[in-house]
């Protein structure tokens, strides 16, 4: 079999060599220059470089010119899912096509598909339509969200007290933008309530394993400069059935998923879903709870089909895990000081603690990667309530402050 991989996620997370038989299969990796060094080493494969300056799908197709047509096209990053679908269409490769993938990337198409299956979603209007019609075009008046239709990590998301305030902001900041830029935004009703995320693995349209978690703070809070985390919680049958309905609505049939919903007074309200494994330390906490490593299982299912399904342990609510991370993108500097951790660092609940030293740089863009965040880690195993109390206490106590550039730093 010839396998084409649109490479973006580093091999240190995926372990391609352990999960694809590179002697049995012909594997071709295509990546931009800076990602070439993160490809798997010591495996038989073809490594192709694309410029990274133009359309991803077009560059991949150009890189494959004159080479055998692949049998499978794999993209493990959310940012490459649509490009992989376009590559399949252009090269005539089976697998999810653009129409199949769009509901997993476009938040308007996503909510339309889920709402058509009878699940509640926040009311929404594409921004161009809202700007043309004004407040009468938007069927609510209160708290509202302006967000990119294909964004991630809550980047660019803004909350306003009213629809009028949102539209005033959009007119001032976006109204002069090109039509294709405006088309990339939507207005959404703000629905109040705790946010949960459900992560799992699908094979041939059937769920293999799923785990539910509740956020402590939120991804939006993280984008605004506050820490975020989550703790695993029991999943009743109604939640599992609700999740499966949402997944089928957006055509997620094989591989991992990361779904977010709002618990609005006991009623689940769909927020968004990705055909990918979750960020931060969700992969590790999922593996600790179930024995399943999602990236590895995703590769095996995509290459081997249903026979690649992993064995798993049922979730034990008394042995739940959680994760936490502090942001560094709003510090205003690449260095930080982590303070007031004494009561937490050596607590028996801490399974992993990753802390930046004052001479270790953090990145200045938004990321959940614990290798470059000011402070991150994993807690557990313990019941969810105990983990949640620990995270709330730590979030209220620990301080991350800007630090001077150390002597000799470049």
C-alpha cells in the first residue's frame, strides 16, 4: 500500500514507526521546510518538501507529480483535514472528500448539520448576513460571540454583552475587509453553562471508546490569559448517544474526535467538534484512563481498517485524570517567573509537573504545548470532584509573572 502523509504533527507525539509498517508499506511524507526535522527517523520512506507559501493541497499535489498515486492520504492535524480531502479529490484517492470534511472545519456548516439531527445548538448567523441585515437579521439580542468559522484554540473569539455591541465592533474592525475575509466569521448566541469535552475513537462509524471531561475555566479564558484544565467525569448513556448523533451528523466515522458542548441547566448544547485528538495533555490523560493512545490508534485504523481497533480499559470514575496549563502568549516577554507553587508541586495528586525555569523561554503565541508553556501538568488518579478542587485552588494561588531576559539569551 502507498500511504501519503501530510506531515505537521511531530513524530515524538505520533510515533509513526511504531504504528505503520514502513517495510510493508511505501510511505511518503510531505512537509514544509521547518517540519522536515520532525519526521520519523530510521524508517524506510520518501520525504518530500513543499514550499509552505501557497495553497497546501496544490503544493502537495505538485510534490507528488510523477509519483505513484497513493492508496491512502493521512492528515493528523486539524489544519490539514480540508487540504487532505482536496488532495484525495485531485488524485482520485478514496476517503473523506471535501463535502465530508467541511462540517468538521466550518463552524456554520457544523452547527447546521448537527441541528438537522435534532440536537440543540447556539443560534448563529454568518457575519456578512448579520452586517447586511443589522440587528433584525439576528434572532437574539443578548450576550453574543464573534468567532472565526474555522478557528481553533479560541483564537480571535470575542464576547459582547449584546448583538448591537458585536455588530458595532464588526463594522469598525471588519466591515472594510475583503468579502472572503468577512465570510470567515460568524455571530453566535452566547449560551451559559459549564463546558465539557468528549474525546474518543471511531472505527467504521462505531465508537471504540469515549471519555467525557469537564473544563476548569475555559479555552476562551486561556486565550485571554488565564489557566485552563479539565477533569474526566462519568459519561451516562444519554450523553454517549447524544455524542454519537453529533458525530454522525458531521461524518466522523474513522479516527479520533474532540467534541465540546455546554451543559445548559442539564441540557447539552453542541458547541463544536474536530476530527482530531484533543490538544494540551488530553492524549496522555485519555491513555492513562483507558490504555488507548489516540494518535497511534488513529494511524492503525486508517491503515488497517477496523482490525486496527485497540483494546481498552473501561473508564473508572474513582481513577479519573485531569490536566492543566498556564498561557504565556500575553506575558509580553519570552521569559517568566512561576511563583507560589509550594502547596501544589509535590502534592500526591500531581502525576506530572512541567515548569519553566526563568532562563527557559516560553513561546509568544497561543499554545497548549507543555514543553513551551510556563506551567503545565497532569493530576490523578482520583474522583473528579477532588481533582477539580485541586485545580481551582491552584489556579487561584499560582502566579506567572514576566521575567527579565537572562544574561546571554539570544
